[in-house]
């Protein structure tokens, strides 16, 4: 029998809701509604928590209504709710979690307070089906860069490695700011990089060859190196080869991410690599992952671009996994956790 979950996402600047259903190992996204407040934040060069929280308050009800109407279902038709309760911006998480609790109480439905980062891995299930046991997961976003061993998703998840400083997306945003690119800089750098020479500028690859940090990442050195290159060129009144800078930055970051992800698959004997998070939309990273996975005989599961960025479907899909496994529902007194441990799918 099919089960259905309404998922709600509000961890940063997107207010999103979706309904997904599961039948066995198959998954289907019935609706996926998103409202973004990014245009408000772009002028400030970053997300302003207060503005984002107010935007969630305004968008919550319309987005949930749209998700239900687009799925042609009512609240009585769903089996449970799931909501991102961490990690993320505290005020933003509070709006979504409080709203989800209200909907759940009003409809007499149980709910899961889920981990936003783990949900990025579940996003792949909307297009590839249930994540197989003993897979490797890579989440790359503005706030997280983490490798996981997915012994049994989502109940047995282990962090294999993570960034020691900046996340990959954060590194791009900081360099984008120096280059005068609009926030968030990921898409602009990706576009410019396609026209540049990826080896024009020497950019280090953090923690390469460090056996004691086999699956950890470090992007602070990358950021500093590129920033100094930009500053030196400006001091010398040399024209900035923006396309080459973007291409060289993208090459360095994508190479480290893809290489370590494949190394993790080999180390753990995994035949499936699951990738998620907003930075996984980067074309250079996707290209390198595809090539390295094919060379190594590894199945790459990386979702289409709409499922890479924050969305309600990924939350709903994780909720379906938890419901199928019989994981106890979250208590109504469950609070948000803006620094939620990454080995927990829900609490």
C-alpha cells in the first residue's frame, strides 16, 4: 500500500512544501512547491536571518496549500508530516517547525523533525528510488561539505569526513564577493568558469595526500590563495581574468570533492555514490563525478538541478524512509536544533 508524506522546508531562504509517496522501493514526487526570498538578500551579499524568517511567515500557508492542491490531495490523505528542524538558521527553522506542528495537530497527523542535511541525500530517491545499503553519500552546500557512509539509510549513517573550515559553497561565495559577483555566487562562477582556462591559475587542493585526513576537506587555503591572486593583480593594475579565475577555482574544488568521494566508495566497498546539496548543481563537479564514477564502476546518483537546492520533496522523501522503517515519530515538544548532529536523520 502506498504511503504519503507532506514535507516542509524552511532552514534558510526557501519556503518549500511537497507531497511524495512510496510503494516498496519506488518513490514518486506528487508536488514540489517553493517560494524563495533570495532576491531580498542579494542586495546585502548574504542571507539576513530576520528577513528570511519574516518571508517564511508570509509564504508558509500559501506554499503548503499549493503543495496539497498540486498533488490533488488533502491533509486527510497524507499519513504523516516531516519538517526540517536543523541544521539551519534558528529563526527560519522555528517558523517551519512551528507551522508544521500546527498543521499536524489540526489534522491529527504525526510528524518527524528531520535533519536537513540528511534530507539532501534523500532527494536522490525522487529520481532513483530507495538508497541501497552500504552506499556513500556526499552533501555539498553553502554550509556543509560532508562525506557519509550510508550503512542502511536513514537509520545507520556515519560521518566519514567533513570540512575542517569553510564549506565549498561558502568558499565560492567569498571569492564571488571579491570579484563583484552577485550573491549567491555559485551559479555565476559556474557560468564564467565554462569560458575560462581551469589551469591558468595555480590553486591548491586542500588536504590532498593527507592519510590522516583521508575523507576530510579544507577550503580555507583555496579561498586565501585565490583571494591573494586577485589582490596582487589589482595592486599591479593588471586586468582580472575573471573567467580563468573562476575556472581554476572550480577545477580545484571539483577535483578534491570528486576524488575523495570515489576514494570513500573504494574504501568502504560501496557501489553507489549519492550526491546532494546546492553545490552539487555545479557543472564541473557533476562532470568530474560522472567521469570518475564510470571509470570506477560506481553508480552515481545525483538528482536533477531542482532537487539539489533546498526543497520540500527531499524532506518528504526522508519522512517516507523513516515511516517505512517504523522509526518513532517526533514528540510535539520536539524543538529545533540549528547545529543538529549529522549522524541523526530525525529526533
